[in-house]
C-alpha cells in the first residue's frame, strides 16, 4: 500500500480513486490471518480509505499502519517520512 501511494499521481482520476478504495477494502477479505483480516476491516470501517489525492492516500495508509504498530507495541512510523522510505 505504501509503494502504491508513493507512486500514485498527485490527483488520481475518479476511476483510479475508486479502484484504489475498492482494492483496499477487498484486501481485508484475503488476509490469511483471521485476526489481521478482522483488524484491518475494523480500521477500514472506522476510517475508510481516501484517495482523492496522493497525499490523502499516503497519509491514510500511514495512519492505518500505525494503528497496527500501536496494537503490536511497535514504534509508530513518522508519516512525514513516507517518500523517503517508499519512493
């Protein structure tokens, strides 16, 4: 998700926005780990993916990842470092 966001156009077309939002929503259904699947589904319900702009999606993905990091007791990733890490 982070790499997709890093290379997403600054202003994706409405079709690309919808495709990306659908992809993220469907991703939760294919996780082999039921706990991970449920957790990701809950993240999506609480904070649906947004892809109106590249920045919006990158921020959403980072915050979703940090939700998981907090649950696992891992340090949060600084969302302002996304491009340095994934681009």
